[in-house]
C-alpha cells in the first residue's frame, strides 16, 4: 500500500501542499466568498419579507379606505333619505294647508252663492206672488165681476202656492 | 503498470513527483501529482463558487446551486451547534467542499485521456489525517479556551454513580482520543476501497479478454459490476464528505456547548 510505504518520504510534502490549498480555500473562499453568498440569500429573504409586509400594509390601507368609503356613503344615503322625507313631509303639509285654505275659500264662495241664490229665489217668489195676485185679482174681476181686494188675492195666492 | 496485461490496483495511490521543489527540514518538498490534484480541486471549487457570486436578486441555476450548498452547511451548523456555531462555518465549509470535490474528482473518468492519471487526494492518509487533526485541534483549543478544566466534565456523563466515575472517565477519554483517527480512517478507507474494487474488476476485464474464448462473459459481467460500483461510489463520495463535516460539527458542539 503506497500510502504506508511512501509515508515517510511524502508526508511533509503532502502536509505542505495541503495546508496551502486548505489555507487558500479557508481564507480566500470560505471567509471571503461564502459570507457574501449568505448575505445575498439573507438580503433576498429580507426583501421578500419586506415586500410581503408592504403588500399587507397596502391591502390593509385599501380595505380601510373601502370601509371608510362605505360608512361615508351610508351616512350620505341616510342623510339624503332623511332630507327627502323631510321635504316630502313639508310639501305634504304645505299642500294640505293650501287645500284647506282653498276648501274654506271655495266653501265660503259656495255659501255666498247659495245665499244669493236663495235671496234671488225668495225675491223672485215675491215678485211671482205679487204678479200672480194681481193676475188673480184681474181674472176674478173679469170672470165673476166680484171685487177682490189685493190683500185677499195675496192670501189666496199664498195659499195656492 | 501494464506488464503482462496486469493492473496493479495500488498504483493509483502512488505519490509521484512532477518536478522537484525544495528541501524543508531535510525532506524534499517536490510538486507531486497529489499536489497537482489539490490545486485542481482548488481551481474547480473557485470556479464553482465564482459562478454563484453574481448576487442577483432572482438567482440563476448556478447561483441557486451555490446558495443551496452554502445554506446546507449553515443549516448543518445551526442544527448541530446552534446559533453560536456561526464562527465555525468557514472551516466546516472548507472541509466539506474540499472533501466533496476531491472525492468526486477522483471518480471522474479522466483516465481515458492518455497521459492523465487521476488521483484521489482523499485516498491519502496524510491528507485525511491532517484534516482530522485540524478539526480535533479546534475541538481541544475551543474546549479548553472556553471551559478550562471544566472541559474534562465532558468525559463524565450525567448521573454516573460515584464509584464508576474513574472507569467511565477512562473509557470516555479513550473514545475521545480515538475520534481524530476514526474521522481520518473512515474517509480514507471509504475512498480507497471503492477505487481498489473498480481497479481489480478492471483487471478482470483485461485478463478475460486476453484469455479469449467464452470468457468474454466474465468481462461483460465485470464491466456491469464496475458501472454499479461507480454509481455507489458517487453516493459514497457525497456521504463521506457529509459525514466528515457532520462529525466535526458534533465534536465542536461538545467543546462549544459542553453538556
């Protein structure tokens, strides 16, 4: 086995070159390049975590804005409904008042017209009675020749009506 | 290698100088094929990591792969040691990636290109031994630095009856001291076994073809077997790298957090 038979002649050389190579790997690669690679990985991990956190924050903000928008729109809608109801009530009461006023005015006018009509009717009746009495007086005079006083004729006409 | 159509399954583990270097402590330090493949591992690892350094926010495939491995090691340490294990990440990363790339590179079929002889760095006890020794030293240094003599309480499990303490203490110390050897041997043996097996069956193929006649059946069976063993070895490559890194984190956890 050459590893044993050669041992005494080569071991110093083997140690010498191995120490040089191992030293270069240790100081040149393991202590110099590896931390940079680890840092790249860590940086990427951090970047991913940060980005995820930022995205989460953005989403939260968007949700908050949506919720705010919803409450404000609900408030506005409620206010609008209240305003409309108020306006409706106001308009209704105004209308009612106007109608009442109009009704009273119409009623008054109708009463006046009624009264006038009644007055006209009664005056017309009186005139008719007077004319009828005169006519009755004249008819009696020409038919029977009897004289009928105006008061008698009037009484008779009234009784006939 | 190829005398009388025979393959020496051990030849692949031989360390051969490519060009002479210098002497250190009276020993020749030459640039060997082992050192060459260590640098190939280093180069590949650098290319692999550099491909994932674009640092884009939306990663490409390569970047995902590199980030996946880094995340895998971070998780391993977090699960085994906890949040204060972060300072050991570079060492665990070095261990895992160096072993993984060495193992896989040793399994690549570079041998079909003439003149290139693949060499599995982790099949050398000197290499796995040094890696295990560094891990064990970290455990010892951290343990005594953080806890001082209290670190010895690691060797006395909770609820040990008083008369049993000396015996248990000895057993625990022994098992503790065996750790670096088991760590090094496990990887070394796992790597060497598969490679020898593949080479032995490869020599069967050549011998069977040389023999001629109906023995081509044996050659065919051997090739099929090699294919299966290669697939298994690829799995072992990843598992052994993981086991080495995992056990190191567990041992460091003992030192870091005591119990």
